[in-house]
């Protein structure tokens, strides 16, 4: 965690100050805290952070300025993690973010970021190139009707594992949550990759599996 840095873009003064305090207390360095995205690219280019956090809805129209800025950041600064915060459960935004380069992309609901340790852990995962998707978003996608796809070949336990992978959990964390051994988790992950026919030599099959999961729901 030491050395991880972020830039925050959030128009709510209360939330912005709260995020700065939470992250600073967790040992994460906040390089800048902006009230909108107008100077975001200038700040990021001048002193690149490990992760940028920004709201989906920002001034001036409070529609999708933050999402658009996040997508542009991914294009121009692919090595920087992007964490999008949303007041509302909008899975399609998560899909848009993951559709291009899914590594280092996160989507969390604002109501879920009060736990400083969980927030700090999510930021570190993004800095390390993993994806972090809010459990609520994953659950919403799980509950939607699905068309027949490779996902349908997965067992219930494999779906549990993939759901937790989509939420950004590492194998050890998945094992702890499902009360099964690390060796069993590894076997489930291998089976998931095989059933989804993911290329063996791809550098990030976990991200590809998560993306397939989200697209199929």
C-alpha cells in the first residue's frame, strides 16, 4: 500500500473531503482533489498517479461527464487505474469501462466506500492492474435473464467463484469467503477458463473471464 497515489475528481465537497481523509488515513497519497473534470487531464499528465477516482455524474450537466472522462483516461493513460464512483446502480457503465482495456478498471457504488480498508484494498488492486466491480453490480447482472452462452456450462460453484472474481477478489479471498481450499479454487478457476475457451497464453485470463461473465448477463 505505501507509495500508492490517487487523484480524485468529485463535485461534492463533503464526499471529496471525506475521501481524502479516508485514503490519507489508509496510507494512500492524494495528489489532487478536484471538483470537476475540467483540469483532470492536465493534472494527471503533469504528475501521474497510480489511480484516478471520479464520479460518473459531474458538472456541468451531471449526466455522464465522469464516465466519458474515465473512458478518455483509459485511452490516453492505459497504465493508470480508473475507479468510477456512482450514486446509482448502472451496470451498463461498468460494461462500457470493461469493454476496452479491462485491467485496472473499477466501478463502485458510493454507499459502499465508507469502509476505508475495503476502499484502500480496491485502489491497490487497480494500481496492480486488476479490475474491481461492486458486488451489487455483479448481483444485479446475476439476477437478469441470460441467453444461452458458455457461462451456462459453468457449475453453480464455478459461478460463485466467477462472481467473486468479478468483484475483484483474489483466489485466497474467494477461498475464505466460500470456505474451500486454495487448491480447490485453483481447480475451479482452471475449469472456468477451459469452459469459456480462453486462450492459455493470454496475460490476463481472469479479466477476460469477468468480461465474458458481464456480457452474458
